[in-house]
């Protein structure tokens, strides 16, 4: 009898009814409220009316309370309440949203209790307490990891806690990041910024060193890790230079002297720049964005005419910024030239903001831009980005670029770049002919 009734109630109109009922129980956290069946056919009106014990013929819409359904089922051959019936009907446990929330809170509490058991210092314990309250550095990062995979999040957070405890217990000591990562996990890249543990540790260090959460550049993150005793790779970050000069009393004077005599470039790693260098003061330093332009100077200029030259290779590396800082401290002026595109102008603008009066735009203005006849069409989606740029050394430059809708690259005006060298002399060795600008 019970099986027959269940089969009867599996007809489409009843499935719609009990689907609505299940959703209502979950959303209102119990047997509350009503559901509405609409667009009922004549046949469905008859079926629903028979089940409810009332005449529903002619009604395309029927409103039914959950309390009424509960009572009907209890008095039916099924002899069960609505909630229990729905679990049999849908072959699943019906959990209300409130119950789901309470269960999620219990799991979140257990997650942190397990982490607290592993914390060994006040630094990590206080960080975990603040994360649990939703106010700590890295809360959003940890929550996102937890929602993706709670077991992996627990493992990554445990390793981060272990790392913080070690650093707090060895303050004043230093260790290389890949070595530390290997000791923690066996993977030298585990603390890289594109890995979860690396991102969590970054936030943990902000808490440890009491630094406000902010968007850090690579240079800023490096400084943060170093303050905590974690030294990065000081070899991979490097910068190409040529024609730079140091004072004779510098221990590495011979290195630069020989390279300059041969018009040969030097690749300076960050480690090289961390040793104090006695740069010749007050020089003009010419910086190009692109390696091919840098090499063209070396191809073309005789050693005696080679200006102090640096290749930024796009976005300047930590090594390049460290070099610029040192040169500016020595009283040098950075003359910068880049591509006439969004990225090039963004780089130059950041350098202008960083070095102020020690920054000059070099062949990087409206006049130079308009002197080049051809370029690459600016993608429509990048026009707005270009319009938002404020170029402090030429307020009309972006407007000219938007008018022409052309990007122009350094390689197109090498001849003009080559006409400017140190001490105001001119180089004319490069076979370059200016093209006619747009009319």
C-alpha cells in the first residue's frame, strides 16, 4: 500500500510540488510557509485535488501550506510527517540552510583548533586568532583556499604556521628562501608567490612585522621577506649595462674599465649591486626599454662615444631598480626612453614618480612620437587605459596617440636615440633616415 502511494506521488505534478516543498523547508529552516503550483493542466488539477481532498478543477494555480501537507501525510497510509517523507521521496537527507550554516561553523572552528594545536609562538597563535575572527592579514586568501580544498588548506596553513614559528624563534638570523622552503616541504619553490603557502606566508609576515596589508610590488615583497630573515635569489635578478663608470678607488674599477674599453656590456646580478659601488657622480644615465635597442648602441658606437647605458628589458627588475637607486643617490640623472604604448608609458611614469628631479624623458615625447610615420594599430580595448594615463613630462602625449591610434616602438626611432650621448657629443654612425610624419 505504501509503495503504491509512493509510485502514485511520483507523477510530474507531485514531483513539482515536493521539489518546491523541499526548497521551502531548506530556505525557511522548517515546516513553514506555503508553496504555489501554477500552470496546472486539467488532469493535474484533478490529481492535486484528489490528494488534497478538495475540488481544484478550474484552478490553474493552487496554494498549499507546508503544515497542511504535513498533516495530510501523517494521516495517509504512509503515516509519516512531511520532512521524513521528503527524505524517502528524494532519497537524500534534507538539511536546512540554518543547519548547513551551523555545520560549516563547526568545521571552520575545528579547522582552526587543529592549527592552534600546532602553533608554538605568540606570533602564530595571535595570527590564527585574528584569522578566525575574520580580521587577520590573509583572511580572504585562506578562506578561498579553504573553500577550494579544506584538507589542502589545512596542510598549507600548518606549514605556514611552522614557518612563522621558526622565523619568530630565530629572529636576526637569515636563510635563503628556496633552502627554507625545501626544509619545510621538500620543494624549493613552495614559498613562491604563485603557490598557496607563499601567499599565506606573505600575509603571515605582514602580521609578524606589524605592517599594514597592501598590494606589494616584487621589490616590496623582497624587502618584507628580508626583514623577516628570508633571503631571495640574488643571482637571477640582473640588469644589463654598458659604459657605466666607477671611481678609481672602487675595488671593481678594473671590471668596468676593461668592459668600457672594449664597448662590452656587463650583466650585473642583484648580488653584485648589494656590495657598495662607488659610482661616478653626476652623470647622465641613458636607459632603454628594449634589448635590441641596447645592442644596437653597442653595434654602432665606438668605445670612446658609448654613453652610460642601461637596458630595462621591459618592466625593470629588482636589480635594475636597485642600480637606479644607487645612481640617483650618487647624483646621476636617469634619462629614460621606452615604447609608445601603455606598458612603456606605465613604466616611465612609475620611474618619474620614484626619481622626481633625477628623471628625464629621453626622446619620449609628442615630437618624437609624431616624427615616426608608421606603427602598430592600438587595440580598441586599450584606448581607455591610455586615456587614464597621466604623463607628467608631456601632457599632450596620450592625446596624440589616441588621435593617431598607433603604437610606436623604440626600434622605429633608434636614429634619434643614437644622436644623444654623454657629454653632449653626437653619434652619426648609424644609417638612419627619418620617415615623413603623419600630416
